């Protein structure tokens, strides 16, 4: 996967500085605009979608602190980081308390600046796919509408908003890859008493094991080769807010021990330091692994597991909430098309029926990827089955459910799941012949057609292509 890119505005009254920073960021693939002061920056922000502002503190007409106030008021989705000389560090610290992400001292340490921007880009990429879904869920919640057409998922989200979010306990979100674990973590933070604090996200698997401890807990200058200055970690950034660690099952025993101390004692030491730092945060973790099995195998500390698993949320896969596919498609298409500056095509009923028959092993992430592929071939006002890639137009075989899958289902859900898979199997063996299937199942042909519609199955998709 390509490195994530950002739309960045560089603001500095020194032309040489803003041009050098701009050139470096462009070489990294970012889209960059330049401004000489805060007033020019605001005009550009009003005209363009900017994700990150890098601004000097001291500038004529409108300085960086006044620009920060304006960005917070007029462009709340835009992040801001400051350049500052040593004499203005107190101003930069005050800006961080207002909402700035941080600061880089002058003369600018360009490797560190690029490292920080790359980290912000990764965070933005993690958040982008869930942001529109979050907005849609909030809109429906404010209107008193169900947050999901699936009864089980709707109950789970309502429980999260009304009960789990208000707790201070750690939460473990479990589910297959792509089911929306980060979105659920963001929802918990959004409705928690810590909503005004930072929501800090870390994808553990995306960080090299040798760097993870420093990424989480920070380090002091000289702690290891390349540690040329002190660095604040993500745990410290989450002080007063929420820390979300995705793929928690990937952390090493050493990091497990330090994380346990954060939960038990609310304290830690940066790498290479003997100075203890205090922290007040809520921890939400996520995994697609069976952590109980990891504990039994000796790969995960049992004491940490019990600390993480105070409250447990298990997200159902997309194949168990197919009713939500039409609305997910609408939201995802809207985001993808806005990014490309093109009209949003409608999804035809036939197209949605094709999607409903898939098993979605990659869940919502796979749905988003497939829709992006469809948009490359769709030139009209609607998406039709013919816009699906050839290998996606036939039904997909469901993976065999595990014991854990069955144990998570209610009796009604288990009965429907078994019925769906059995009817699908007979359709495949009879190559979509409805009359033959009805005879095999021992029901009337008309009753089978009603059942197929209820289960979201289309017999024509099982017939051989001519």
C-alpha cells in the first residue's frame, strides 16, 4: 500500500523557509500550498480542503496563535503544528493547550518534521474511512433513528453510546479485520466524559517492533542510536483523553509489561529515562485475534488481558449484517466521489443484490475497496452488476464457521445462518435450478422463491455463464 498523503498549508513570513519546507513535503508526495502570513493562510483555507497547517508563531498581520484560533473556529477538521524559535516556546506550549498538535523548533530539524508529518498522515488515513460512517451514525442518533438495520448491531451500538462510553473502564473491541473496530473506539470516545480530550490512535502492527516502545512511551536524547532529541510518546499525548491501540495482540512481552504498569499505576518512564511520568487516560484496544487463546499459549500476559478486557465488545462481521450494505454503500460512495470531485452514482437494486450475496471476508474494508474498483469502470449515473470485476460477479463460498462464531449467535441467528448456508449449497449443486432446489429441500417452488428473497439469494447468480 502506498504511503498516505496529506494536503498541507505551510505558513511562514520567511520565504526561504516556507519554500524549502514546501519542496521537501512535495518530494514526499504531499499536496502543498504556501502562505506568507495568517490572513493569506485563511483565504487559502477557505478555498481549499487542507488537512494540516504548518505555521510559524511570530508573523506580521496575523500571527500563528491568532491563526490557530481562526482554524479551530472556522475549520475544526484541520490539524495544526507550529514552527517556533526558542524564545517563543511558551507561546507554542500555550497553543498546544488550545488544540495544536505540537511544535518544531527553529532552526527546523527537517528529518523530525518529515517523521511527524508521516505519522499524522498515517493517523489521517486510519480515520478517513470511518469519519463519514461516524457522522452518519451521529446524525441518525440525533434523529432518534436506528443506528443499524441489523437488530444485534443496533443493540450493540446503543449499549456502547448509553452505557459503555460513560464508564471509565478499559474496553477490548474484538472482531474480524475490517469490521469497524476503530469506528467503535471513536464512538466510545465521542460519547465519553473525555470527549474534549485527545483521541490518540496507534496501529500496533504498522510500527516496527524495535520502534514501538519509543512510539508509545517516548524517549530521551541518547536513549538509542538516532535519538538526537527527547520525544513525547503517544501515551503522553493521550493524557486526559483516550488511547486506542489497534491489533493489541501484536505487542511484545516488554511492551506488555510497560502497558500493564500504565493501567495499574498510571505511570511510565520514556525509553532511556529514569524519570517517572504520570498519565490519566482511558485505554481502548482492538484485535482480530483470540486473546484468550494467546494467553493460554503463553504469548500474552494474563494479568494484562484481564486489565484490557474489563468491558468486551464483539463486532459482528458484515456477512451477519447484510441489511446494512445499502447504507454503507451510500456513505462510502459519497466519500470516494467527493475525494475525486465527481457526482455520486446511485447503486441499482441488482447491484446491491449482488453485494448482498458475497461473504465479505474483509468486511467493510473489502466493501470500500470493491466500490473504489467499480467507480473506475462506471461512467454513468448508476452502478450496475456489469461494473463489478468479472471475478466478483459469482457467489462466494462461505468459510466454515468456527465454534466461536456459533457460540456468539442467538438461537434465531444460528438457525437463519444455517438455513442461508444450506440453501446456498443446494443452489450451487443444482446450478441455480429453482425447481430442482425446491424438490431437494422438500418445499413448494413458490415458497422457495419467497425464502430466497428473504435470505438475499438470487438463483440466477448460481447458473453457469454462457
